[in-house]
C-alpha cells in the first residue's frame, strides 16, 4: 500500500502521509493541510470520518463487532476479570498482579471519604433533580475540596487524584440515589469489595444489615466492565477535549458526565426502559412502534438500536442479553418488558429498514432490564453507565496528558453575513 495520499486542489498536488495503526487501520495525516494549502480545511460534522487522536487503550471494529481493552477481548474480561482489575488495566495499561491490585484498592479505600460539606451542596438540590445533573455538579465540586487535583503536571498528585475519584465517585453515585429515595446519606464499608461496597452504599437501610446477593454483585460487576471504555465516543472526547486545556481531572469528568446524559448517548438506557414501558402501556403492539421508527415524518426512534461505530451486533449487547436472562431467572422475576424487548429485537433484526441500515441492538437495549431487576430507579440508569465509564474516562484523560496533545480546537467554515455597516439603535 502507498505510504502517502495525494490531494489535488486547483491543479496543485499535495502529499500527506498515511498512518497505520496496530490493527491495520489507515488514516490520512492532515496535520500540515492548512499550512500546505494556504488555509484549506476539512469539514466533518459529527466527526464521522475524523480521528481525533492515536490511542492505545481500546480497539473496536464496528463491522466485525470486536471490542478489546488494551488488547484483551471484552468477552474474556467480562467472564474472567472483576471491575477493579479492568479499571487498573485501562488506567495503567497492564493487568495488575495481586499485590498491585491490593495496593490500588487500599489506596482507593484510603480516599473514599467525601468531605461532609458536600452534603450541604446536595441538600440544596430539589429532590426531583435528575441524578446525572447532581452527579456532574458534585464531581465538579470535588475540585474545591481537593485543590491539589488541578496540579496536572505532578505525577504524584495525579495518582492521588485518580484514586480519590475512584473512591469518592461511588459515594456521590449512592448519595444521588439516596437523596431521591429519601434515605440518609451514608459512607462505604472498607471491609467489602469495590462493587459490593457500591451496592451496600446504594441500598443499605439505616434500620438493618444489608445482605449481599452474589447474583447482583456479579451482574453489576459485569455491567460496569462492559461500560468501562469505548474509545472516542461523545463523553470520552469531551473529557479529552476539556482536559486538553489543562483543566483538572474532576472538571473534565464533570463535563463528560454531562455529555453522557443525553438520550443519544448514555441516556439511551433510561430512554429504552421508558420506551418499553410506553409500548406495554399502549397494549404491547411492537409492530406499531416499529412502523413509527421507520416513518421519517415521525421523530420516534427505536431507542437502544443503532450505533455510530457498530454496523454489526454490539458485542456488549450479546453479553448483556445473556446476563439479563440469567439475572431474571435467578431472581425469579418475570418481566413483561423483557418479552417486549425480545419481540422488538427479533422483528428489527429481520426488518428490511433496520437490516439495510445495519441497525442492531446496542449495549443500552438490555442493560436497563437488569438495572430494573436490581431495584435501581430508571433515572439512575445513566448514572450507572457513568460509574462503569469512570476508569475509561480517566485512562483516556491520562493518555491525552501523557501524549502531550495540543488543546482541542476545531476549525469551521463560516457561512454567516459578510461585513455589514453598523447601524445605531435609532436607525434600525
Ligand atoms: N431507530 C430508527 N432509525 C434509526 C435509528 C433508530 N434507533 N438509528 C439510526 N436510524 C436511521 C436514521 O434515521 C438514518 O436513516 P436514513 O439513512 O434513512 O436517514 C440511518 O439509520 C443512520 O442513522 P444516523 O442517525 O445517521 O446514525 P448515527 O451514527 O449518526 O447515529 C445513533 C447513531 C446511536 C445516535 C443512532 O443510531 C440513534 O439515535 N440510536 C438510538 C439512540 C441510542 O440507542 N443510543 C445509544 C448508543 S450506544 C451507547 C453509547 O455508546 O452511548
């Protein structure tokens, strides 16, 4: 294969190097484009054809439905590792030894207390506030309580900042939920595993012992692993671009949480459950909703279907579908919404509209069903996604810093008015 790409503009030829990744993906390196061409730029709304960085964290092949973290298949990680091991792998690049994992966990526990004054901020939110807004605000507020977290050039402060957020984020998640359900705010239990502790913080009642349910611990562990990273998606790109201005980690993560909130991204898991409930309320006619999804005059979309990168089955959806069946049968739950989901999926997978556009169920299609079975309120679903995505965001932010990436600042093509004479207010 040629090592350069040639671009001809107004009869002048310009050569640009081709970059090949370790999985043989090829990119045209246009870093010198504007200089070489006298200011010609590229335009690519939604960055559908634009690589924003070189990254060694996550590989995904949307055509073949492959997802790997640091070279390890998602299927192996979901089956054989736990969430904290995967977090370590993403953030530090290698699977931890027992000693490394124990130290990482001990450092996290050491930092897992949130300043009690944060409760006052939480207190000021109305009970009806969406927990994603609450989480984004509290994550940003952590900077004020941990000023050294903005010392982005200090490796030591940054390690501390990483273990701080790994420790404090689950507390904020639990508090966002407890505020809504009217439960008193609590702290974790250092004697528990990372995921067990999350469950206890979320569900523990003030008037009794919390009993761990192995099925729920395993299901949550798996869900968090499946959500842990997904290369340059909307929220991750947000975290990297905010961090590229040398803003601190907590501020960058807070922006990422806001990006994740939207229904086209992480908010889809809440939207899926609401859609399935609406179909059930409407009498369960999946064909009617399939027709709405295909009608271009109707804004309705089949939530949980389609993906910017996967043009095949989302490998995470395959694993989650099996987990959803297991959790529901282990817990003895019969959920009519799961039957509607299965009906929709099988209709869509054989429908010409969906087949032609390569629209398959994505990770969010089944995750809400498990969260619901676990007793997690619908508005918390996207928060659970954020909890899983945390190590991915940290790893991507850390990589962006280590590679000394320049500040993110895209160009535009201006299509507004040309120069106009200013008229004073009396003359308009
Ligand atoms: N239902 C009906 N039609 C759809 C859907 C859908 N869910 N998704 C895409 N299409 C159609 C779309 O109308 C377009 O049709 P046409 O070519 O006739 O104009 C075609 O498929 C391509 O869609 P697109 O919007 O150009 O594709 P995109 O890559 O910009 O969008 C997406 C990807 C995920 C935003 C979109 O598929 C969608 O809105 N899905 C529903 C929301 C959802 O489930 N989001 C979760 C994504 S996975 C979790 C995550 O990583 O955040």
